[in-house]
């Protein structure tokens, strides 16, 4: 069926309206952050991203948090999920339920309830801002779980592991050298989503009085509006690039699968 | 011996279970127990404080904000998803909309608040443009920093979330069904009202519920945007956490968080049930 002329015009008009609604605030950020007090243009606010000591410290903190969270998530989740699939399939529902639970228990609720746990963490481990990693791992769990689960469902993990075991491989070899390389794209997606989520995290850090990137951006908003808008735009841009890269990783996987069949 | 072989594979799950117990279950239980305690002993005083006039007004504001943005987001998001799904799967439009939606729906928070301040704030780009060009003061008395502003900014991340959640259901509508309906003599109107809408209804309602929960529990945008007063529940929780005594109750933060668990859990359970209905014909 060929679409009617009216429909095609309406369609383009609607798409333009949506485009305007989503683009104008983003363009406003660019315009606002490059304003000069005299009325011209200047990149001062963007230079502040590296010059302002508080801001650059916060950027480094958030990047470190992202790195640690990805590491913690991978160590905790990947072996567990593979193990459940290979050896304890009856725990599948339990692990899935626990991983998706943070969607129902919002970050705001966790932060209210975690004061006791964190007073122990601060006592036993340290009171550095980097201890936020522990709770961030929980926060990224639902999204990471979905990415890794999709990749695991795409391969026959049980057969692969039986083949490896019968050739004399130990369980560490099976997980590290047989299964993980086969679900690499899922692991990568999980890592990207986690990085984006941690870089955007505000709720928990601000309510526990730690300073990560978003907290500093919000604080700057009160004194240096242009710098905080520039930092917001930069963070958004960085997250976009990451998630855009993610969509290509996912596409590569699909393309490969189509070639196989 | 046989018992050991049955148990030992499960033991490998212990680190995962212990970790989640400490960092997810303990905080949740703390909230639930704390909601029913005051000064270390059982009390319903904090729960009763939830029904005070001020707390109820805040809850009402939150419900209005979540429901409004869920409905607007669901309708416009479904429309955008439909515009995207009618484009070829490999088209640039589709890839851009899906990627951008992913970023805006998940990243959100403080960033979006500042985007709108840069656009519509007192010295915002659009505000100044309208002020100098038409002489209209769109900033008014600062509506951006109150409930109306929150509705606008929340809509900005609800539409992309709807696109992400609803797109799979729209993609699941097979062209063969339309062809079959047309073959049997159905008009376009009949196809939509008798076939497509009934099929999509559970997915649409489910997605709307997800949007509601998403808005109800959102904190960052509101915290960055609203500086005066605590018009919605998440901000009241902030006030209860940072100033020890609010409405005369020390454990009020626990009670408010408990209220949030209840609301979100009810909504998400309904969502899960509706998704199960959709998955019967999807794929």
C-alpha cells in the first residue's frame, strides 16, 4: 500500500515538531554556555571544565567511580550468571528477581535505608567517595543483567562447557576462556550502560554528601551558571557517544548472527 | 557425599547473594522497619504523619505530576514510536531516534534541568529572544521552578522512555495481520479500532504505568530545578533526610520512603502483569 500524500506531509510535520521539542533545549545549552558577558561568543565556560579544580576533580572522581563500578559489576555478575546457567538453573528466577529488584526499589529508597550499612563500610573500608561503588553496582544491575542475559541466551553455553570439560578444562577455564569470549558483546553493552548511568548519577551522591560530577554541576549552577551548563552539555555529549557506540556493538552482534544462519 | 555434590554448586552463588543482601535487601528492610519505629520502639506515629495535611498535599502533587507526564509521555511517545516504526528498519531516522531516546531517558537528571534553565530560565536563550523580539516575558513569576516546570522537564524524558519501551510492541504488529484484515474487507479505521488498538492496549497501559513509576521516583531533575519548598514526595524525603526533624517526626524519611516503595511496587506489579499479556503475541 502506498501511503497517501496527506499522511506523508503530516508525518514530516510531526517529526519536525518532535525534533524541535528535543533539539531546542540542547541548542539552548550550547548557546548559553558560549555566551560572553559583553554579548559575543567565548569558550571560557568550556575551558573551565579543565581549569576549575573542583570540577576537574569531580570529573576524575566520576570516571573512577564508573571504572570501579564496571569492574565490580563484572566480577559479581558475569561468573554468577554463567554459573547459574551451567550448574544451578533452578536459581535462575531468584537471580533474575534480585537483579531486576532495583527497578522497583528506587535509588532514593536505597539511599534512605543505607545509612547503617554505610557507617560500617566507612568504618571497615574507608570513607572515600569511591565507596559509592558498592551501591552503584546494585544500581546498574538491572541494565547489565538484561544485556548479559540476552548474550547468554544467544549461545549454547551448556554444550560449550561440556565440550570444554570433556577435553579436561577446569571451571575457571570454561568461564574465562570459553563462555566469556562468546558473550563479549553483551559484557561490553553492560559496561557501557553502567558507565553512562554512573556518570549521570546524582541522587545517592548528593544525599550522602559526596561530590561526584553531577553534584558539583548542581552546586556550580548556583554560582557559575554558564560553567555548569557547559559541564552538563559535555556530560550529555559523552554519554551520547558511549551509548551510540553501544548501538553499534549491538548491531555487530546481530549482523554476525544473520551471517551464521 | 551425595548431599555435598548437590549443595556445592549453589555455594558459588553465595558472594552474589551476600552482596545483594548487604547493599539492597538490608537498606530496604531498614526502611520498612524504620517506618514503624520511633525512638527505637514500635510506633505508627510516622505512618500517621503520612496522612497529615501537608504530607497528603505533597503526595497529591507527586501523583498529579507523575500521572500528567505519564499520559502526555505515553501518547506522544507512542506517536513518535509509530512515526519511527513506519520508516525502514535501517534508516538513519530510526537509528538516531532510538539512540537519542536511550540517552535522554536514562541519562537525564541534573543535565536536563540545566538544559531547560538555559532555555527558559530568567536569562535563558528563548526567554531573552521573546523578550527582545516580541516583548513577551515567558519567564513570568518563575513557573519553571515549580510544578508546571517539572511537568515540562519530566515530559522531556518520559517521551524517549516511552519510545524505548513501546517500540518492540509496535514492531511486533505483523503486516500480515493488516493484510488479512484488508482482505476481509476492513477499512483502515476498522483495522485500527478492531485489530491494532486491542492488541496494543496492554502494552500501552503497561508502558504508561512504567512511566508513572519512573516519574514518581525521579529525584535529580526536581532537586536541581526546585530550590524553594518541597512540592513533591522525593523533595520531601530530601528535606526529611537533611533536616533531622520534619513535621515533628525523626523517622519520617523512612515512612516516606516506605510509601514510595508501596506506590512503585503496586504500579510495577501491574506493569509486569500487563507485559505478560503482551508477550503472549509478541515475537
